[in-house]
C-alpha cells in the first residue's frame, strides 16, 4: 500500500482553486494538472507499506496530539525555481502549528521506518507538474533552465496574487494512493482529530 498523511481542504476553497486551474490550464496544456478533488496538504509521505502495517501506523497517528490549524490559501509559485520549474503550486500560510504537526508525524513514523524528512516543511498545494519530470519540490541533478511554464508565468505575472480563502483544519487523514494512467487516486483510510 502506498500511504501518506495529509490535511483535506474545505469545498468552497477547492471550488475557487478549481476555477483558477480551469482558467489557467490553457496557458500550460502540456503539464499534468491535478484533479481538484485530489487536492490536499501533504504532512508526510510514508511510501509503500505492507497491508499488515496499517493498524500499527493508524495507532501511532492516533496518539498525535495537536491543536486545530488555521490556514490561508493565497499566491502561487514554482518548484524548484521559477527559472527551472517542474511544479506549479498554491501557497498555504499558517502559524507554527502546521509545521509542528508535520514534524511530530515525521518523528512518530520515523520510529516505524518511514524515511525522515531532511528539509524544512514547506506547505503548498500542487496544481500541475511538468510532463515527464519529477514532481519533487527539491532541486534535482537533472534540473536545467527551461520554459515549461513560461506562458503561464507570463500570464500570472500581471495579476495580483490570488486569494482562495481561509479555513480551520480540525483533523488530518491517513490516505492510500493508487497509481493509475489517469493520475493517482486517493482514498481516506482513517481520520485523526485536532484539538
């Protein structure tokens, strides 16, 4: 099973982002655009695990104690840099609670064998990935200057930073990801309340 931990987003925000994506899709038609129903804020990618590990992972996540998290969705950017873009994303602003939750989950699942994060947590919503490239936000050896998102960047540069709304996350989820030719399919396996 391919697993990850993430926050879901409220439907009004999802609809505003879907509208933004629909308007801008034509400016980067070769990109692989995320389906709006798949949008989420990843807290921890766990990776492939045997089905027998699911109960243990769920128990570990169930012991996570954290406060509800206020989130503001605004702006956009490109990973790893605007001059060598592979990923188009929307920014997620929050207080220190979000990074603290990601760090706590990383530590808990690290004791289980999931790879520990070696970079600071950078919350975002991925909207599109360049076709044929890595979806990683980190710089790769193969990164070069490119114009994959050039038209999109030109169109967005003359507009104010988009605002998509605010919400309070009151729970996080363990998801399963199934790869398919039409893009990954995500299923919620368990939810965990935040205070």
